[in-house]
């Protein structure tokens, strides 16, 4: 999976926490979901415009924002060529493009 963060990963907007693991490790949660803090969490900080790549089995979370506003990011998945089309769609995308003309232009809408 790939995530493009349009806001920074910092104290104000929140940082990304990841649980490091080996590629052949089990993908089950390493700790009880919702446990804070994770004993082995690694914190990722990055400027706005950064892309974070994660293996599909990487446990991750974002720390709470400490400022008013919204955290913005775009997430997408890379998959093997030759697979059929995915059926997963976010039903809010079309409305977001309608509500935000600058976002619509960035995606090639008229």
C-alpha cells in the first residue's frame, strides 16, 4: 500500500506508528488492537508531500492530531499485473471531487 500525505507527519497533525516485522512474520496483530502505546512502535515523521510504502501486513496507526482541522492523505494499493479489477470503492470520492474544485482539477476533472 502507498499513502501520500498532503499534511506533515508531525506533532501537530499526528505521526505514523508502525510495528516493524519480518516479511515472513505472521500478520496477526502483535498486540491487542487499541493498546497505546505499542511496546515496539516506531514513529514515522515526514514533511507534507511524503509517500509512505507499507507491506499489506504492516500494523500501523496515526497518533491524534493536536490542532484543529483535518489530516489529509491519499491511499492506494499496488497489485500484481493481470489480476481482475477490484470491487472496493470509496463511495465518498465522487462527492469529495464535487465539493472541492481544486481536488477535482488535480484528478483531471473539468
